[in-house]
């Protein structure tokens, strides 16, 4: 079978298994098996014959993808703001919306001390350390396994010495003060987790469950952040659909001002920024 024939067969199989974007998934997995850096390289080799030694590992990956294992876990990496990060079941898979969160923080200006709360895979902390070469970045998470993954990603980008890692329940173990606190905390209401896609349910529950209304951790962070921010310090949050209004009210209660609600590329109010004091 040629590359094109294998791609077509894999695509059709994934389509029957109701995998979203079956052709894109098939291309990524075949490129991975063949050691291609870019799936587009496959288009130059459509007529190339593939032997059993190449088709067998692809079949296994296609089978696992059809069972709901996320593409990013099968590939082992994800592109985030043009940099490649390791991703696996230890932490939430980085998503495009979070790229926007980092871009928003970057546009707010340079910072000397930044904290990434609930760092997960570490993509926010590492990306900010790369962008702000003179900043001291702290990355904390309550999960020691997630912190292990974050350290791997920092090492991958030679940022280990620039980032301080801290096992902490939100801000409890952090001294501060910080010029900016950034957080993409769990915000899914507990009752909605069983209805999430099978791919999302591969993420750790700890990275998804935001309590009955999804706002438990955000509520706590808003209450703690004022004591860990410099006067006028920035708080930047990623939130869930329909949460912008309630979160803005929470921030106002805790003496935050200049509260700004921003939309993602799907026109959902996904981000809030505010200044304290």
C-alpha cells in the first residue's frame, strides 16, 4: 500500500469510530511513525510504498486513537506558541485558548516576578520565561506528578534555572509579592465532567474539577491573590463558558479593578484580567 492508500484507509476507520478530524489525525500519526517533522511532508510521498514494518505501528496508534486516547498523548508532544512541549497523562493537554492567555499577559508589559498557578505541563511558565528573559518565574501545582512534567519541559527549553518550582495548594506556599499571577485553573463543574468528550476525560480529574459551579478554585485564588501581588499587580485568568460575569463579580469583591473580559477565537468570554488595589 502507498502512503496515500494507507492515509485513506486510516481516515475512513477513524471516521467510522467517530473521531473528530479523522484525516488530520491520520496524517499526524503517520508522520509520527515515519519520523516526519511536519505532516505536510507526507504530500510529497503519496506514491511511496509502505511496508509492514511501517504499517504495523501505525495500526496500533490508529486503534488507540479510535478508543479515545488523545492525539497529543500518542504523539507525546504538543506545539504551544511555536515551541514543542512534552505532554502526557500527568497534566492537562495544553490547548490553543491558553496560548491566547499567554499572549494577553505578554501584551500587558514586562514583569520582574511572575507566578503561574496550577502550572500543569508548565507551558505557561516556560513560555513567559522565554518571553521575559529578565523575569523571575515561579510555577506551582498541587500535583507532584504534574510538576515533574513541568520540570521536564523547562529542561527541554533550558529554562530550569530560570523557573522556581513549588508544590503548593494555590498560593499557600508562595511568599510573593509578584507583579503578575497567571492561572488556568480547573473550571469544569463537577456534574458536567461525565459528559465531557472521551478525549478530555483522559486529562486528570484534578485538572478539570472546579467544584459544584466550577468556580471553587477561582474563588479561593481571588481571595488569596491580593496578599501576594504588588500594588496594581496583574491577575490573568482563563475561565469557562458563561463564567465571565460571576468571576468579574468575585474579583470586584476582592478589591480588583480595571477588570477586563476578553474573548477567545470562538467568541467566548474566556479570559479575565484585573489589577489589584
